[in-house]
C-alpha cells in the first residue's frame, strides 16, 4: 500500500487545490460570487482525483480498462427509473461494482449531513431492489462502495446538540460532532449490509494542500476500502484469465 498511500495524498492535494481554484475563479465571468462555499460546490471535479485513483487501481487489479466507467454513468433503479453513479464497472453486460463519492467542506454541515444520509441509504436500497427484481440481469450481486471526505475544522469536530420534541434519539448521538455522525453513518452502511465497504476520511483545508488527511475509524480506512474492491476485481479478472 506504500505506492497507493502517495497516490492517495495526491488525490487529497487535488481536492483542495481544485476547490481553492474554483472559489477564486467563480464569478470571474459574471462579475459576482456565490455565497459562502457555493462557488466551489457547484464547480464539481474536486473529487475526481479519488475517482481516478480507484479507476487505476481496478485496472491494475486486472479489469479491462473499457469496463471501468467514470462520472455520470447511469444504472436502473426500482423506485425511480435510473440514477447516476460516479464509478461503475460493467463487463460483458454484467454489473461488477459501483462506487458513490461524496465530500463536504463547511459551512452547512447540518443540512448537508442529512442530505448525504438520505442519498446514500436511498441509493443503496434502490439499487438492491432493482437487482432483486431482475433489473440488472445477468449480473451476480455487485460490489457496492461509499466514499466520504469531510473537512476537518472546529465546526465539524465540535459537539452538536440534538432535538427531541417527541422521542429520544439514540444515545450515541448525544454530544456527537458531525465527524462522529459521519463515522457512525458510514459504519452502519456497512454493518447493515447496504454497502460492501465504506471509506471515511477527514482533511484540513490548509494541511490538505500538502496531502495530509486523517482516518477516524480503522474500519473505514482507505486501505480496507481499496483492498475490498481490488479483491473483487482480481477474482473477476482471474475468471477472465487475466492477471494484474
């Protein structure tokens, strides 16, 4: 994983440099800037370094390059006609794996956290139901992954209160920060078997320019995440007679 570690740091650097550049450039044509961080959010592409890294790891694991599709790749759903996924592996008409990549850098942690939870749970439930009903034939059960990068700063690491107008929330959410909430959320995505693996990373916007990051949970480390999907890729490649 030594080589992968450096490539991961490069993806972190790409995220923060791209985000910073988008904030500076946003509004240069219109003469006005979006409120807060919206200029960076609407620019997209910050997360592309991680998508490219995973694509390269899958190809290096033996998958045909043409089988790995990135950005706006559509898969059918059950509760809706279709959904776009960030990375999808399809070979010979079978879905092998798919990954959703997300990130959040302040300031609206509350609303964005709720949106991320609803999206992730809904997307997984929709895909698995589509698979159950035969919408992904002739695929065997695909590998499903979720990646989340959160900015590490005081607002994301400080305890957040909860509202309980009618019923008590689960005890683990008392005095939990948004970072804690994301960790719990990602752990439960895997433990409830909605996703085969999840990765949760945090990075400070200044130190991130040098590629620094932190992994709050060993269970959600990038190494475990990458090892899981690369194992799936290698097993499939062997059936094709291909070697990494």
